[in-house]
């Protein structure tokens, strides 16, 4: 008798989400904030965490966190938010909520892999629509796929991962109107908003009627709390109330909530870190643009794509050579045809970025 007898076959056929071993590496592969909590705040946080009632289930402190996030983002009237164990859990909750016969999920690709994985795990049909070669939305293809399938959920990352760009606002508005017309949902995923000059929240506030079918999803991971695992989604209160029904009752730990509340009370520290990352992004991009055989693409996130000149395996060779020099980036050259010859690089500290630039120059030489 097979020990996998009662494990779904489609699950057995899937590939697990993998994390690269970063031991001893300059870690530029996972879009994390590279700055640790300043020493002057570490003791304060330790003292605050020491007072947490870890013997009790999470209680009113979770509501305090929701209120703090609402204040931080400027939550519109008649809107509410739900918390998740990172954005990943919120994506799963959405798939569960829309799990009806024939339901589907649509997303541009390349994009965040959890859109597809979560949909498939919940038994929804997943529809990928390729980006154009310039990483912009292929509007005719999107329109046709939405018309044909009428997906329950359309994900639009703003900025996108891994291409790091903001898509055309006019195109997004037309797609939202098309999906809204039959009652579907558009999820604007703003995981990288701390590094972007734009947010769809401005559009929601400017024209709430046109964006009534829009859910806005963010995470505190890029804010500087990747290890804390706090995501949040905001939308009209009556919709969020439905999603809240399927949220595990204690999905946010009291320690994680306390860390997030502490960070929000010192938001200016993390905002300055984001500003420093954006400054480094511009500096590194400028230097990469001077390197022969390297194309660097514009970025509105804490990462950027580079395309290497050479044969079909050039990205893999450079990736491995950088790893030998203890620089860990992400080889995405085989992820999707539009990403051919591409590596994705997280913006690190000034020192880390200098090490990357020096190593890359040596490898290319």
C-alpha cells in the first residue's frame, strides 16, 4: 500500500516553494530590507516583547494592530482590513472564499508564484497571461482572457515582481471596469509600495465607486519586517467581513503583533531605510548601465532586473560565478520567456551593493 495513497495527485505533481541557502552569502535574492533594527530600538523592543502574555491566545492587541495599520495607511470610510500571516495567507483565503464550481483566477506572468500555487491548491482554474516583451500588460490578451473566463479574481501587482515596474494606469482602470462589470475582484498587490512613488489607494479614495470591486493587499515584509510575517488586505467592510469568516481565529501571534505595533510606532525609521534603499537603487542602476553586456531595467521596487548579453546559459553561468564569490542573487532566466538572460537582484546596503558590483565586473571580465 502506498504511503501517499491519500495525498492528492495534483499536490504530488507540484513543486514546493524553495528558498536558497544563504549561509555565508551577501543575500540579494529575496527582496528583504537589508537593514537590521537599530541598536537603540532593539532593547526597547525586547523590553516590550517581554511583557507580552504569551500564555494567552491573541486578544485585543490584534485589534490594536488593525487600528494602527488603518491609521498608518489612512483607511477610507466604509472600508475595513483583515490581517494575514504574510500576504501568502491572504492569497489562500481569497482562493478559499471563491472556491466554487468553475471558478478561476487570472494573473499576468511573470508574477508572484503564490497566485498560481494558491489557486491550484484550492481547486481553482488558473489562467496566466503573458506580459509584453517590455514587461507591460498585454491589454488585448488580458481583455480577451477576462471576457472568455470571467475569473473570480484578477491579481495585478503594483509594482510587479519580478519585473519591478508599475503598469499603465489607464490600462489598469479599463481592466478593473471590465472585471467589475460581472462582479469579479481585482486584487492590487502592493507588496513593494514602500519603494514606489505610486499607490492604488489614491485611486480608491479618488473614485471609490469605480474601485468598489478592488481589494488592496500589502505586507509589512518589505517595510522591514520580513521575519514577522504580517500582511493585510483592505476593502469594503462588508466584503472583508466575509473573508474574516475563513481566517484562522489566531492566525497572528501576539509576538508578531507586538513587533508590528512597535515598528509602526517608529515608522520614520523604516521610512528612512526605504529612502536609503531607493537612493542605492538609483546609484547601483547607474553603475550597471555602464557595464558592457549588461542591460538594467527601470525599477520602482527594492530590486531590479539585469539582462546579460550572451548565449542561453549566460545567466546561469554568471549566477553560479557570483555564488562562488559569495554573492547570492536570483536566476530567473528560465522562469518565463520574457525573462530570458535575466537575473533579479535585491538592493542591499551600500557595502553589499559595492560587493555585488565588484563581483559582477570581475565575472563579466
